[in-house]
């Protein structure tokens, strides 16, 4: 995707994708050549999608003959070099990738008038076999018409090609344009649409090329189902037997039915589950567990997949109505208990395969909340006896956690994007794991001839997939390898007799100019790094984790690839202009200090999902002024106070302190005023429609953000979200889901739910929308705001929330009974004051906007007097963007 300010003045004269697949290793190059025909400088963004799991190994850029080349460095060293260049006033930019299903590699360059620029990105990946087919997916999104456009894919497979197929994934518009020429062991796929063919319509100036170009193929297979290839000192063992009957399976479906699954997600999940249940075999046993804050079982034990039981399970699924919180820990432990009990009672076929399939869209909000503890509990309960597969639905799911817990328990995870295709994605994933053919496989290689074997131990081989093992080989001892490589399983022993003649392969590879001579070495490195990353995720001790990190770093440097522990330094020949390509450690929580992304000032982000570095939809409870949710009906009893109610989390003492502010409609309260960073956050109060018990409740109806150093203002009301930059302005409504990006500030709107504002890596904010029945006699729509503790405010920060960026010393003692038994009192000493405080529950509405999640806190009476500096009236300001005046 190429984004620019003045679309008409940027010419894309070449957009080229070249991909070569050598024995399942794909090397891909994406190249774009552009020219700025405008009379002023233009910001150009080169934004390409790279398949998740691929390794970026090179990026070059040429600006009017000045070439930038790349080197891989240890992350902190690369950041240091980048920071030094930036501090000296040198031109410095940042390129980095983030992690969704496809990763975005993105850079911005300011291009002077008449300048030509060329971007070129290289990455490699291993093509995995799924459902009896290899599928190579290339994102092709040029963003505009290209004078010369080409997608060129070459396939070289020593085993021989069974078939090559190119589905019409870019749409019927391009029917008949792709050409395929296939030989016995080689194929060439070419897609070269003319400018006329690229146009959406004969008179359109926009391109119809926008999507994924897909190539599917499979190779010829020996009856033994395996192939061993040795080349340049490395061996690759491809193992895919298919002449075996599927084993019976014992499967438990664990389905999240919390409130966040409401709507399309649940509808699609039910539709997919009904189809999946229909595909169970007569020899299979199954049951269903659905959970929110509670856990329910359709059956307390496994039952046979008879037509009657399957039909009953479908009816049960149909009755699910999502609501409440998310108790992942208890749900998974209940599932493991059912399987363990069946195993102990001898109810499972010894050759059957047992598995749990978890479907969830969120973090735990009820029961055990600590992810590492849940991971440990599940691991201890499963005891390596069966597999856990995880489907993470939506963009705000903690996919990293699901990956860790699945990998830890002999399974895998997949992100399912919450859209119209959810059902198809879920069924596709299930199809990949629904036909177990072998269990507990172990590959045995003679130690005399092989070393550094990676991915040598496996469980549960599924039909239509493939196991790949790689290692270094001693060519002098090759005779030890012949005919004695075995793969053993609990229910079968397969002897791998196919050893491709080394000289024959050597001759074949050297004859082909497109073949990658280092394909075995790269495949080995690819598999090894991925295995070490998985091992690091589940390492039980910090010392082991450090050792694995060191090994990954060394492999990254040796093989020139960007991993979470390296960065790509991009510099010109004079080394006076530097860029940095980086990967965040945790894609949900964004990047680390100094790892910021330079974004185009005007271009909207067209990704369907929030970029991982900005996805802060679940921030830890910290400084959070929040209102009590007005009761929607007489059944709502969790109402404590309807005025703006602040919950301040003190990280050091791990306490929550609460207070109310009682003011009047129209008044503007300062929440954060930080002259050091130039940031202001203010909230304007609105009143309820009438008084209750002689008191008019107030809420935040409007929240204003002023980022002085950027000259940006953001106004959020219960109707709209507006960004202002001088005379420039853009507005979204709460009925939109979308993003606004300007001057490294990202606003992400989630329809009728929340807005996140991300400022580089320095700070983030979340605003929640609370809707009430429009004809309610008393209540009105209002906003809540959440501010995480990681925000990098300066020591000068103040305001009702900002003052707590520097945590005060709080001492709570002399706890005693209060007027109500459930509300004890205590004495709190803070800032030289002694206050009487009351213990109670308040609500955090981020994960459940209707009922909220209970948060325990000590309540400070009299509008926070003694806990906040001065009187609450000191925090009233005249305008939505006013800084707080110094006392």
C-alpha cells in the first residue's frame, strides 16, 4: 500500500513482486518505483504486508541515486546507533513490523519535488502444508495504478510437482490474466495486468488490484510418505504419509460465551460449531463446555458422536446467549478434568487422540487473572497427555497468551478475525486438526551422520499436513543414513527409505538459475529459530529463557534475519542517514522506548484491524476516572454513585483509591496538565435529565485532548470523535470503526464501544462510550476515560489524575467495622493528612460495559479532600484545551 498526501501527483511506474519457492522455502521480493511530480515535497509511505512467521532479511531504498542498505544488529545496539544519529540532527527514520495475521512493514519518507524513489523488501518463509496443499500467499496492494505491474512466482520442487493451481483470489476482474506453465519439477506463474486491466472501471483512476495473490500446489509423494533431501551440508526430511486410517478422537469444545462475544461473533461461532459437530465420526467421543464468569457443561462426561447426540449438542449451542465475564482458567481445568477422568476410568481407546479446542475472544476477567498462573495450571492438569488448540477471535484477543498455552500443550493457535468470514475460518482450522493419523511420533537419526536436528519430536500427525525436520549432515557418513531413518509412533512404525541421491539433487539444483543454493541452510535456520522462540515462550526459568534468547540472537545475526531480539539498521553509504527496522516484544502492548513509528501526517490507516503496537484496548487498571453506569432497568443493583467517580491505582502499594467529584453541568475538570510533554486532558460535565433525591447526577459528556507540541486537538463527545490540526479537521462518529493518523498520533475507533488514542510509544488513552435508553426519564449517554500507568508524563504533570504519575506514599491502618458490615473503615495517612476511608467495590467497565467488573478500593470522602492536592475547585479550567494554572 503506497500512501501519499497528494494522490494525483505521485507516479507509480513499477510495482513488482518476485517469489521463488525452492523445496518449500519461498524467497519473496516486493519492489516499488515512484516519482514525485508535485511542486512540493510529499510524504510517501511504503506499507507492505508480510505473512506472519516470515523473516524479513533485507530492505533497500534508493532516493534520487542515494542508496540505503541494511544490516542486522542486536536490538539495543541498533536503537543506540539510531538515537545517536537522531540526537546529532541527522536524518533518521524508523521502519518496523508488527504482528497480526499478516505483519505490516512500513516506512515513511519525505520526498522532494521531482525525486525518484525505489523501495525493495526481501523476506523468506517456509510454505506449510495444510489440507493436502501448499499455499503461498502474497499481499498485492499497490494502492494506485502502476505503469508496469508484475507478480512472478517460480516453483522448483525436486520431488516433482503433482499440480499447480492459482485461485481467482483478486476477483473476477482479473479472470484469464494469470498464466501458468508447469513442468515435471518446475513451474512458472505470471500475473501482468496492463494499466487498463488494473482500472476498477474503464474511466476509473483507482486500481482494482487490492488483495492476496495465492498459489497452491502439491508435490509427488512416495508410498512411504516421506522424502529426505541433502544439499550443501544440511538435510531436510519431509514427512507426510496419507495411506493411514484416521484415529478416533476424544474432543472437548470449550466456548467463550461472555458478553464481548455478543452479536456477529457469537452468531458465526454457533454456525461454525453446528457444521463442525456434523463432521464428527462415529468412532469419536465429544462434549461441550461453555463459559462466562461461570462454567456449564452440556454433558459432564464424553459421549459417542451418534446422530442423536450430535443433534442434541447443536440444539444446546443454539440456546447460548452471551453475557458476563470470562473465566478461562476454570473452563480449561474443567475440560482437562473430564478428559483425565475418562482416561483414568479406562473409557478411552489407547490409540485414540484426545484434544481440547478453546474458542475465545478475550482476556480472563473473572477467577484467576494472572496469565502465567493459568498457563501453569493447565500444563499441570494436561500432563502432556493430550493437546490444546486455541482459536482467538477478533483483534483485541491476547493471541500471544493463546499461542503460549497451545504450544505448551502439544497444540497450536490461530487468530480468527471477527467478520463475515469467521465461520469459514473456524471450520478451516478444525479441518486441519480433525483427522489425526499418528500420535507421539519420534524421528530417530544415526548420531554418526546428523547433528543440530531441529523439530525432532512430534505428537499427533494430522492428515493433509506435513512434518519437516532439518539438521546438519556429515557427508562422509551418509551411508549411515540410508534406509535406517525411522519414524515411530504409538500405533505405527514407518521406515523412511527415500533418500534422494545427493549427486542427482546437486546437479538438478545447480542447473536452475532460479533455485536458491542455500535453501537447506535457510530452512534449517527458519525451523530452528521458530522452535527456539516457542521454547522461550514456555521456558520455566528466567535463566533458561536468557540462554535461549542468546541463541536466538546469535542465529539472527548469523543468518541476517529480523527477530524480536534484533533490529535492521538501514543507512546510506555516508552513514549520516539512518533508519531502524524493528519488531515489538509484545504486539498487544506496543513497542519499547525508542521504537517509535514515523507515520504519514495525512493518510488514514487502511488496515482492517488496529495495528498491534496501538492495540491497547485492554490496559491495566491504573489512573482511571470513571462514572458509575446508570441503571438501565430496575434490575441493575450495582450502582454506587452516578457522579464522576475516580479510581486511582497505586502500582507500588498495589492499592486502588477512589473519590467522587461533585460539581455542576458545563464545568470543565482538568484530568492531566503536563507542561513538560505539552499534553492536556480535560473533561466537561453534563447533567442527568432531572434530579433524584434532591441531587443532580453529573457525567463526562465531552473529553478534550490537546497535544501542544504537535499542534493537535482531539474532541470526543457522545456523538463524534474529531481531530483538529489548525484549519485541517476530520471527524468520525461512534457508528464507525476506523482510524485517524496524523503526526505520529493514532486514533482508533471501535464502533459504539471505545476510542484509543496512541501517541508514539510515550502514552495512550482509552475512552469508553456508555449508551442508555434514549427515552430514559433520568439518565443520559456519557463517557469514561482510562489512562495506563506506563504513560510517560513528565515530573511537572498535575491534574486530578496527572498528579498521581508520581505515586504518593500511602499508609492505611486501624481497620475497623463501618456502618455497614461489608464496608469497613480505616485510617489513611497521605501527604501529611489523616483521613477516614471506607472499603468498597467500584466498577471497571472496559471488559463488560453493561455490568462492569468489580474493583476493590478505599473510598476517600468529601471530593477526595486530603488525597488530591488542594480543593477539587482548583482543577476547574475555562476551556476544553486549557492547561491548569500553577497555584
